[in-house]
C-alpha cells in the first residue's frame, strides 16, 4: 500500500494516464513520453506567443490577396477584404472572415496573456474551472483562424486566367506563421499551472 | 488516498478539460461517463469499438483517395473552365513562391490527415489481432502528437467561403471530390473527436493485460 496525495497527481498530455508528480523530470508510466516540465513551460509559451503576435502585425499591414483584373492590379489587406465584402452585402462571409482572422487571433492572444500572467501572479478571482475551460476553448477554436489562409490558397489556385487572376500576398506567410506560433504557444502552456497558483 | 501500487492509478482519470480527478467506474455498453466538474465527456464504453474504428478508418481512407483524385470544384469564368484539386491548391502556392505556406498547407490538409487514418488503421488492426503491444504504444504516442495538426474540416469550410465569394463572378460546379472530402471530414470528426486516444489506451490495456512484452 502506498499513500498518494491527490493534489500531486498529474495527467499525461499524450496518453491521458494519471501519473504521480515525482519532481523535476516526469516520465509517463504508460507511454514513456516526458510530461512537461513546469519550470520552463511559461518561458517557452511566452516566446511562441510573442513571435505569433509580432507576425500578426505584418499580416494585417500587407495585402493578403492581390487581384489582377484586365491589367489593373489591386491588393487587399485582411481588414480591407472584410470591409469590401461587407459593403457589397456579403454579410455572412464578411463575418466569418472577421471572426477567423481578427476576433479569434486577438482573443487567443488576450486569453494566453491572461493565463500566462495569472500563473505567475494571483490575478483574477475566476474559478479554476473557468480558466481551464478558457484554455480548452483556445485549443479548440484556435486552428479555425487558418480559414483565411486556405481561402486565399483556394482562390489563387482557382482564378488564374490571362485577364483575371488572384495571387496570394505577403501577408499570407506572416499570417500562417502567426497562427502556427500561437498554436505552439497554447500547446506549450501547461494547464497544470492553473491548478497550482490560483 | 491509498493505493495498492502505482499501476492502480489506471483506475483513475483526470478530465482533459478541467483536470478534475475521477475514479473510473464500469458503465453500460454504449453509454458514456461525464465529468462532475465541467460536464464534459470523460470516456465511453463500447464493446464494438475496435470493429467500428477499423471500418471507419478504411472508409475514411477510400474517401480521402477519392477526394484527392477528382476535382473539388469547377468554375466557369469568361468562358474558361478552371478546377482545383487538393494537390493543385498546394502546388499553386509553391509556384507563386509561397514555399512556407505551401509546406504548412501540405502538412495540415494532406500529410497529417493521411497519417492519422493510416495510424488508426494500424492500431485498430493490431488491437483486433491482439498483436504488437509495443508498436501500438508508439503509434498511439505519434497519433497524439499529430492529431491537433489535422485541418481538413477547416479546409472544407474555407472552400465554401471561397465559393461564396465567387458567387456572381463565376458559374460554380461542385465536384465529386468535394462530397468525398465532406464524408472524410465527418468520419475524421467522429474518429478523432469521439474515439479519444484515452479510450484506445483503455482498450490497449484490457487486451494486452495478460500478455508479456515482446
Ligand atoms: Zn502518457
Ligand atoms: Zn471536467
């Protein structure tokens, strides 16, 4: 018989097995993958998050779509595209792009910043469960911000005639990098930290 | 709490959404257990899980092949016909110099989804044959790493968004591959979101409990 303190039990992120926290280096007893080291996880998460946020700036400044119509070339930024769609009455699509490209990334930045700060400092009187739900939500909705990148890829593959063509703009790369690093940041964040400090 | 030994921890489960600790209990065939903290599903129990998983991964692979060999959509602009396939979408990005985005897309909408289904197929086949305890473990670990990076569902929605943008400018014909991709996405959502990796580990444990490590 061994005595186990329930609060020290941790969940392996890879296979879901319950493990005992044995200090610095934890190896899952079932799948043998290492369970995140809590001492480094916020630093990594911060680094990815900041990279993602920096990449988000050019993603909004440069054109994401360059369309050529009868010799006239025109580039449109993410926000410009949303406004164009809205003015032309495509409200649902304008909303989808607005949510996927602006609301979700910004919300993700804010939630991750909030969670990362709340791990270090006793910030927010929210319940633990709320914070976990918040984190889980960012993991689920986060990938959906890739919509705009895929839309641009589809449009540029579909429309390239001699007269009319659509080409992806520089912002696509910046945006894809931004989404990629925000996802990495969320994965690097250790949800266990929420439990320990609130 | 007191435990017999460390392996007795297998009788416990931590909710993946809110990290509340629960003791695993036996539930009826076809039902599921919910978390007391957040209400999310903890695990399901189904005696036909392996057969379902096997059938679904094979069906999924067939539809994925269909989705790749035929055009997704065809449009008519100014009298010219244009069509796209999954590979054409990726190659256009490469051709216009967006190597990084092309590479990311290739992984998110082709390589990872394909790998997920192949791994699922192998895992369920091995579990069915009750062979390969070690390789199943390794496959399950790999599966856990790539699962968050498969985005065919998002790609499907993106195609629809792109098409709606083109309404009024071009005549649109939805291709066979689009429907195949839709079926693939539905199976993917079912396989990945419903049959959680945790449950496959539970099966793994039940099947290999009395077998020695080879
Ligand atoms: Zn594990
Ligand atoms: Zn829960």
